[in-house]
């Protein structure tokens, strides 16, 4: 029977805490308490709080990357599907979604997160290029910011105030607006 290493246990405790209580409550002390170790123990493996946050974020990036694996079918449908899965990730894992885009916390924290996150964006660039090869990166950036805005508005229930709960037509509209 293999034992899970303490660094892996700390990361998993951080993931669980993040999902249950959100980013504001993701402290070294709380992670240590959840893992059953002294509050100084995480520092043996993660020199800073942000280094542990980067390790936690890496698990979320891996999940998001798996979700964004391109599917088969017409290019527009594949891009709409990627957008839908991006919004699903944000809805299902709001704490992780918040952490992934806290570059003020994660920049330089270790884990080489840029090397993991940039290919995710490239997925959108490649799909946009299939539909509109001119300015694919610019169009993908505009599309991604639009999708990210929808995810954020959904997370704060702002879309419900507008009577918008079915995002499928909105996602297709946004894709067409940026690839027409």
C-alpha cells in the first residue's frame, strides 16, 4: 500500500478547502490544520504561501486542460463546445476558477504555470483559426475575454437578474460574433 506524500496531501487539502470555503479562507494554517500537521510544516515543502497556491492551481489547470481537449465535428461546434466546457468549469469549481486568474498571487510562485496555461489559450486560437485564419489570436483573445466575462457574471448571479439562465445560445452567439 503506497502512502501519499505530505506535499501531495497538502495540495489536496488545499484543493478541498478552496472548493469548500473559497480563496479567502485558503491559508497555510487552514491547510496545515486540515492535513493534521503543524502550521509550519507546509513551509518545508513550499517556501511561500504562493508556492503552495501555485501547486494547488496546477491541479485546476490540469482539470481545465482535460476538459478543453478538442472534440470532433464542425469547427464552430467544437469552439462552442470548448466555450461551454470553460463555463462549466467556472460554475463547477468557482474557487479554483478564481485562483487560476489571480496572477498577482501566482506570478513567479513556481510550478511554471505559464507553460501549462498558455496551451489552454492556444486551444481557442487553433479553433478560431479553423474558422477565421486572419487575426486568429486577436479574435481568440476577444472570444476568451467574452467567455470569461460570462463566467464571472454567471458566478455572481448577474445573468439571472437579466433573465438569462440558458447560456448555450449566448455561447454560440459569442463564437459567431468573434469568428464571422
